[in-house]
C-alpha cells in the first residue's frame, strides 16, 4: 500500500507510528499527533494495542475525547480518535462535508497503514461514520452508531435544534468556559443540570443513580475543548436514505429512548434503512450514554458485537 504522508511527532510524543492489518504493533502514547495525509493534516490520538476501532467523535469533542473507550482498551482493542475537520488541530478544509470528512478519515487509515477497522460514530460524528462505512465497505468490518445523528436533514424540526444552534453562536467560547468553571465548583450541580438537558428521564431520579465516577466523567466533558467552527459545520452535514442503504457492515445502533439531544427517531431511522442493523437501547442518562446504571450492559453489548466477526 502506498503512503501519501507520514505522521509528524507533536507535543513531545516519541512513539513510533506503525501498524499492520487491523492491529497496532505497540502501545501508543496518549499525546496527540498530526498525520500529514493526502487530504491534509489530521490530529489524532491512538490508545492501546489490538484490532483498531476508529472513533468519529461527537460535537463539543476532539481527539482527546476518549470517554467510553475504557472497555474497548481493556478488551484488547486499539482506539484511534481523530479530531474531525473543524475540531482541534484538524482544519475544516480537510473535509467540510460528511463525505469529504469520511475520505479524510480513510486517508488517515492509509497514512497509518491500517487496512481494516471497526467504526464507532458518536452523536454529531454519525454522518461521517455512515459515509465511511457506505463508501468504503472493504475497509469497515463493523459500524456502531452511538446516540448518532442519522437524519440531519430533519433536525431543524426537532425541539432542541434551535437551542443547540444558539449555543454554538458567537458567544460559545464564553459559555463553554463558564460550564467548565461550574463543573469544577459544583460537580453535582453540573451533573444534575446535564441530566435535565440531555435526558427525558426524571432528572432527580437519573442523578440519584449516578456514581461519583459518573459525576466526574460528566464534569470532564465540560473541561475539554469545544469548537464552534466544527459544531456549526456539523449542522450542514447530510446523510440521505441512499447512503444508509449502501452500508454493508453489520451495524449496532446504540440509542436511548430518553435522549433529548438526538431523539430516538434517529436510531429508528438507521434501523429502518441499514439492512444488517440491530438495536441496543441505552438508558436513563439519555445522550450521555457513557455514564449511569445502564452503561455496563451497553459496553457488554458493544464488545459482543465487535467480537462477532
């Protein structure tokens, strides 16, 4: 396989990038690196050693957003998380549309000499993950759509859409910094408010079922990078029925009926139009699938799905 570019070392990362097939040759540092791909520079992290799971992160995230990756790493998978175009140090010009972003992700796989992998597409990363699986079936063995947007064209009609769009307006940076501060000063208050915003379940009941570790994980979310540029660009992504119908990989749809950010109808839409798709319902924490009493079962289902090759 020809290589159009090689990753540069960044932030004192001295690990060597080397892969063969679906397995990494060594454990990679948690530091982010830049790969100079045929589509342009792409920031990424690579954790663990084993078959590769490519993560298409959600909105308000980047390559450092590895919440939800611990079960994969413990099970012997390598987790590759690029900053999608417009996020982190990956320029938007690398791939503004979902289809272009998908090509950029495949270019990253080429650069790292990863022939095949599974894809885990989360929330706003859904359109990119779907496009990768649909356009490159020979590269993708399994697809997991996790609280994923699958019909972005209809989002304008959803109750939460306008408030989400406003949140990513010109003052987004200030709002995000405030949320980070609140998460440090009042972790429990931040977790309770998160359940109110992102879950249709009774927020007090949902909060009572959170562990201290869950609350810490929620607060970490607000203490990381968020990109207005990337988020606003995500709002322009499209999918369409035809793209979903072209997905050949076995697909696991992980979605909560109580998700207030990306309604359960997105999961149902994927199930209706991807021929080989199955459902795993996440629970009371709504869009924050990686915390709460249901997460251990969701993780078990995901690992069972990935292993059934």
